[in-house]
């Protein structure tokens, strides 16, 4: 289902009013606080009583488990700094526009997630011989394709066992906020956000491919509605810049004074380290290399900076990340039916005027 | 400027992706946490160093003041529980739609704001004879009508001196989050959110009417672009219900089982106590009275509940608040050029089906 007219529909607006991106000026911060970190909730945010809540691990395992929040918190813990991005980031830039949450480019954030490594929980439950997939069920319920269901998404056992994958009860050193999955969520570094199931209460090990709605139907790169497509996994590279100067209300065109402007931003990729960021001020016709700094960890965005000599007039500012695998960002989007993984370069209109305050 | 086509424009979407409403299931909570409380930022969220930041009070006063955060925090403090609503709440329901932040009905939240009563600060500065208005400048800067300016809005001296008006450095018992005005904001109970200036650093007392952009041009009820209009002030009454059952993705139509469903919600008015909430399940043709509970304070929303006997089929659920002054909510909006103060009743499509899970 897509909308060719260009105008965002009431249905999409309902989602845009509930969910929110990270205002891009928050790229100044290495770690994004809740309230600025992007939030995408498919259904309603569930109200969970942490005293009766339990995490169950079952299915194709030798030792099914049930853990209270207290029991979970007593296990050895890790903290990972992870950049999460919604798979639909960039969707509203596509034409025709697939109808879902109409993200522009703000569906991202980086947080410090603390909890128990998923591998150690799986290890305790001991997956049976022939285990292939692991699914994660959230407590959030809704109707998709005519069926009432919980949000549930699967990973391969190999993906689930990777270091860095954590069942987290803390975000930035405090209990998870309701909208980020209280009391417990999965965090899967490097992978689009749909894998990081919130309000987690059930982990199921499968001896065959998990074919739940969010794996088999949603979150696939499909050329058309009929194409079965390929599953989405790792985040494509993306660089974003803090919009320079001041915004015009309501257009958000940027106004700067001509002269030297230090541009700063962040860049990430789920496929490997970002090794290069390029900047253009003519809409992508010419590029210059930015200085890329150290990320705060292997799963988080890297800072970058660029000294921009701004001439009087209008400019179309762009930035582009390239990772160590050679993956980079296109100047034009590649369309798909679900509107996923559009990592076309960011474009910002900047007006430089000397007499500006 | 308005858009008759119905489709939300790219410009409006840029605002909707940054700002966010309160997901209506958060009406369960008396006090709204940051991240769920609505946020509307006109320009960029400024980055403020609290060690060098000062609050200045000047203009038509006998004793101009400068206060550090530490000095402010040493003054006698109060905590007020305040429901804040954006003046543009309901804007996107209007037709033609005035182009600005396209709110549906979620631009609301209730928080506990702690800080110094504004009256006591004004008292220290001692307004001169003939003082009439007080303006509040935020540190957020942007371009409106071609002029670069800080957000600044004024109140009459009487409004500014009212009990409950506070310059707050804490929200819900913690330092203000960046997006709610760190390190200091004004909170004006009963008045639409534009009065509660964030990132406050300058208070100016005036011996004539304050004619800044946000008072003289924006935030006025105008019949047309040419009409000078009337200033906006207190919040019109509104009741909202927690959407029952589970949502369909992406339409957010609600699905419930037929039978008894307890509806709960909150209602508020800036003009006086809410004394009545009515509920309709036929789009406003017939109404029944809900039970209204005690608000957590004189400036905050009141809880309400209604036992709904849901028949199989489709229903249009509505609710309507009436306050002690007799003000209530219309079934149809009254249009104005800025799209402000549209308190038409909430309408939710609910499908009741016995075989639903």
C-alpha cells in the first residue's frame, strides 16, 4: 500500500504524532537521553507490573527457565553503547511513499544499555540439537493483516548468540522508561531496531525457521507487494550532520552567516566501522573529506567534523558515510514496497546572508 | 497559510517527526514522565552550560537581578502539578489545515514542576510604578517572518504574579530534560503551553504592552490572516479517553470484545474545575455521564471513568468535558487562521467482534 500523492495521510499522521525521531541537534550528544532518542511503538505501550512480570525461555531447549526481574538483575551484567536506527528511517523520502510511520531521517539514537548477555541466558536454557532460530515476544498487542497478535520477532541462533546482544533493564544507567520497553527489552547491536524487541516476556528456541508476521511478512526488502523479498538485518551506513545556524519556523530552512562554520555530525553502519565521511555543499556534485573520530564503542556511531567555508547564497548541504566493507550511501533512494533501509544522503537547505543576526 | 488538500506537507512532517504528542495510553498515568509528555520546540533545543547560565531580571524594575542556578535553588521552592497543552492541539483536524505543527489530540501532559514562585522573584526585583507586562525570553533562536529572534512571550503583570506560576528547574523531581527547557523554564498553570517559556534566561518588566512576535503575531485567535485577532490564554476544556482494546497497525482503529469495557480518561480546563464528562458511542448523537474523580491539584487534569456496554459492531466513541464556568467542547471545530484551541470532541473508531482474541 503506498501513497503517490505526496501528502501525508491522516493514518500516517496518527503514527507521526505518537512516535518521534531524535531532533538532529541532539547529534551533539554521544549518548542520547530518553525523550530525545527515537521511539517507534507498533501498538500501545503496555503497562507492566514488574513484581508479577517474568521472562520465560522455552521451546526447543533442555532447561526451560522463568526469571523474575530480581533474578535477572542478580546475573552477571554488561553495558553496551549501541546506535539503534529504525528500519523505516528515510521512508517518507520515497516516492510513491509506502504507508507506515513516515520517518524523514531522525529515527536514530545511541544509548548505554545494561543487562544480561543474551548468550548467557540461552546457555542456561541450553538449546536442543537442531535449534536454528530464536524468537522474542513483546507484551505489546495489536492487529496486523486481520489477526490480533503480540509483536514477536526472530533471529538466527547465531545472531542471537553474538557478543553484545543483551536483554537490558537499564537505559543510560536507569530503569528502562515505559516507551523503551520497561521492564526488559532486547538490544541487538548493528541491526535495525525491529530486532530489539521491547516489553520482552518470552524467548522461544525453534528447531525450524521462525515464520512470525514480523519476519515473514513485515520487515523485508520487497520489490513489490507480491515479492516475498529478503529479510532486513544490519543497518546500512548513514552520516547525519547537526543542522548549522538557526532554523526558520516552520520550514526549518537553516540560516547561517557566511564564513567559517564547523560542521559536526555522527555516522554509523551495521556492517563495519565507518572509515570515511564526505561533505558536499552543492547537493552532491562535489565532495570533501571530513575528519572521522573514535566511536564510543564497536556498536555506536562515530563523531565527525568538517570546516566549511560558507559563501553568501543558498547551499544544499549533504554528507555521506562509507564503511570498511566499502558500503556507502546513494544520492538517490532505492525504492522498496515497505519503505525500508533508505539510506540516501541527507540534504539540508542552508541560506548564508551577511546581514543576518 | 493553509493547506486545503488534506495531505500533510513535507514542511509539516519535519515538525511532526521532531516534536511529539503523548501516546494516549499514557493517560493511565496521573503524572506524565518525560519522553511521554508532549514536546513542541519552535527552533532548535539549545545546549546550555548551567555553570555560566544566569537568569536576568530587568526592564522597568527598581532592582535588576542576576541569579545563578545555585542562587535560584537556594530560594524558597514550591512544587505544582500542572497539565500543559499546546495551543495548536487539534490543529490537524481543521479543514483547510493551517500549516504548522500538525497536532491531532496528543499535545498534552501533566508533570510536577519544582522551582521558585515567579511572584517572589518579581517581588525581589520590585516592578516600577506603571509596570503592565512581563516578557520571558528563551535561549532558543530562529527565523520568523524574516527576522532572527529568540522565542519570547509576555504575560500581564497580574497573570505573571498569580499563585502557581513557577520558574522551574525540576520536572517530576529531577533536573529538567534538555527538551523541556534545561536549566530553567517558566510554567504558567491553566494557560496554553506557549506561555511556559523554556530555556529561560531573561525576564523583562515593561511599562507598556509587550508587542513581541509570539504575542502580537503568533498565538492569536484570528478569523483570517488579516484579522489582528485576540490573544490566546487559558486552555479550553477537553476530555480524552484511553483508546480501549488493541490497535490495528497502521490505522490505529481499535478492536475490543463485546461486553462490559471500563473506559478511563482525563479531563481539564484552564477556566475552572471540570465538573462533568459525558461519553457517547454513536458519534455524539446520545450521551451518558461518566464519573469524574479528584484531580491531583487545582492546575491538573481530573480522572474519569465510564462503564461501557459494548454491542457487536462498529462504534464511534466520543467524550466531552464541561467545566464549572459552563464551557464545554463542540462537536464541530471552530476554524481560525492559526489553527489554535480546537477543542472539538475526540472521536475513536472502535470495532467490537466476539471472535476477536
